């Protein structure tokens, strides 16, 4: 399996358009690399590619990725479709930008499909352009992807997007993507509310984990923006602190562990920060946009 990490920033990207924090300033003056919003491309055979989430930066991300170059036919894109982890805008708005493509397939958890349809009008809009097929990503129910990969959604959260209706049940999934031909397995979980025994069980047999690294500290938003915005209700387990993911990840030294979906407030964006030194010492990574992983 080939994995291309197309984007590693949380909603708003890095730098964020309206943010003058010291980290965003460093991204603007080039002393830190800027980062597009989180999404990933995967392929089992190098010809059929699937997007895990479609960020608002998707056009630049697809055009900037050689493996996703269309051809030989005028509209022969290797992109077969999108698997959404949620209906959050930074993970789904890119689908609107892929409207020219016909015959693609979209997978998402039931609540997300409902919200995308009822509150974003995504399905009705796409149907007016080239028409996509839609399927529910049912937790624990695996499905085959063109190109030989097997994807399995796992429910990891009930946080609904601000614009979406109140609906019971899971709003957020992680995807386990397995390549039977190599035995390689990726777990993609950009939004994880808390580290649970249920989540930990998903790590069995995983070679590479792309994990929610939105916030380093539990009060990061409060510290950096002066108002907490109820960070704990945002559904992102922090990296550090007692309930943080780092303490848990230390127990999985064999697996490749990569933080993604980094908020522009996160000191892990700065490789010179003490926080970066601590995760690096633990063998955990933050990778640049465009990183290619072979599993
Ligand atoms: C999130 O990751 O929690 C959402 O994307 C929040 C947002 O961007 O509004
Ligand atoms: Mn997000
Ligand atoms: Zn900022």
C-alpha cells in the first residue's frame, strides 16, 4: 500500500488566514513550513487512489501529488473516491471541489451522510454536476476498495459538527486500511475524543497510525487565544497530560506513530519546541505534507 499524507493541519490550515499568533507568523515568514488541511491518499496498486477525507485545500493537494496526476485519457483521474471520517467542514468541503469528477464514490458514517445531505446539500449539488455514488461506512463492517485495499470504519466519537442536526449515535469514525497483498495496515484517526480501551484494541496489527494531534495541551486554545472555547468539548484528545495520547503511544514502540490534524496553536508545529523534542524522544513523528509511506 502507498500512503500519501496530503495535509497535516487542522481546520483553518497553517497559517490560518485570520491568525497572527507567533506560530502562524513563523509560517508566514517561512521559518516554519506551512501545512494544508488534513487528508490522506491511499492506493493498493498505484493506479486506483482513495482519499481519506477531502479538505478545502484538495485541489492544490491533488495537483501537487504526482501519483494523482490524471491520464492518459483527458479526464482519467486515478481518484476513485473519498472516505470521510466525519462531516466536519475541514474534512468534507473538498468534495464540492471534486464535483467535476464523475463516477466517484463517497463513504461516510450514517450521521455524516445525513448532515451532508440535509444541511450542506452536498448530494443534491453533486448530482447536478457529475453524480457520485454514496455509501454508508458502517462501523466494524469492512468493504473492498478498487485497487485491492480493504477499509474498515470504527466509531470513535459522537461529536457532531456545529452546523449539523442533533442525531444519536457515532458522528466520527477512524479507518483501518489493510493491504492483503503486503499485509500492511494503516489506522487513520484524525479526530479522537479520548483514548479508550476500545480505541486501543484497534491498534492490534497496525503498522502505521495517523493520529489526532490537534492540541498539545488540554488548555492550549485558552492559552493561545485568550478564550478557552471549550476545548474539551471539541472532541480532540490532547497529546500531553495525564489523559493525553503520548503517554499511551509510548507503549507501542513497534508501530509507526504520526500526529496529524495539528491546530495552528500547537507547539508541535515547531520542531525546535520542547514539545517536539519530547515526542521525538519517544519515537513519535510529525511529518511534512506530501510524506509518502509504504506499508
Ligand atoms: C474539528 O476538528 O474539531 C473541526 O474541524 C472543528 C472545525 O474546524 O470547526
Ligand atoms: Mn478538524
Ligand atoms: Zn495561529
